[in-house]
C-alpha cells in the first residue's frame, strides 16, 4: 500500500512538471507545515546543544571550568586510597561485605543499624541518617565500598567529630591502621610517616603475600609427607 501511494505521488509530480495539472496551494496551517516547523525547531535545538558542547570544550581547553569525570569510572581502592596498605583495604572490604546482608554491594540504613548494634554503639534513626549523609557523595542514602573507605580516610585526617557515629565505627572496628603511615589521626590512632614510596610499598606487600602463600604450601606439603610416613609405619 505504501508503494502505491509513493507511485501516485511521483505520477502527480510528473503531471505538474509537464503542465498537465495545477499545483495545489499549501495551507500554512496544515499538518505538513507543522511538521516542518517541528523539524526546524529540532534542528535549531540540536545546533544549540552542539554549540554549547563546543563552547564547553573550548573553556576546558583554556583551563576554565572543572572537568567532570565520567559516571562509569572504574574504582580502584588500591590506587585511590594510597594512604592504606593492601592488607588494611582487604580488612575493610571484609568488614563491608560482612555487614552487606543484601549482597548488593551497598550498606543501607538498616544494615548500618545492625552494624552499629553489633559494634556496641547503637545509634538513633536520625544518627544513622547523619552517618550516611556525611560520606554519601552520590546522595543515594546508602554506603558504597568507596564511601565506606572514606570513613577511615576522614578518621585518619582527624575530620570526624569526637563521639560521632562514624568515629565510633572507626574506633570499634577491628581494622588496625595505627602503624601504616596514616597522617593526622586524632580519632583513634597516632600518626606515623612512611619513608617508602607508594609503588615500592605495594611491591613489598605483594611479595610478602606471595611468600606467605609459598610458606603455607610448603607446610601443607610437609604435613602430608609426615602423615604418609605415619601411615606406612602402621602397615
């Protein structure tokens, strides 16, 4: 049916060009004209948006304005939180996952309530909301792992009010960050400056982890050999 309509329009166009038929006057209020206006409006809008983007790019190139990072940025705790060792971050991750009852990679209000009760520092509903609010950068009313790490960063920098819910969380956690070179701790540990650079520090920690695993494997091998020797003695 669409083919017949197209064929009819082409035939009428040829008749008009040959002079066999007069063209009809176009009603300025007809839907076609409205569509044309809408099309022009959309084009103008697109041109305006493109112009704004080009202007924004020019400002950034000239050093004006702040560059906004993409929302899908990959979060790497080891590079973003260099003040903490690998072991500390793993301990924080273990604690975070332990209280993430919903296993959705977030700690919501009720999960935070349970956490504070188990730590022996229960909070009021308003107190819990204020705890989340202090580190809730994306305003989703729950704690991501990155926001959870911010609690310990603020504690290390002495930015948590003494007696606050977040300070209590940091104090009562089993995570030991008192000997890893964290600066300015006023809440629950003293500062100690590390002389090793971040890259070297990570290399040392990775090597220590590998050596610990190797030692564990050797011990297991020795235990198996001793058990086999004991078995052979009874045969």
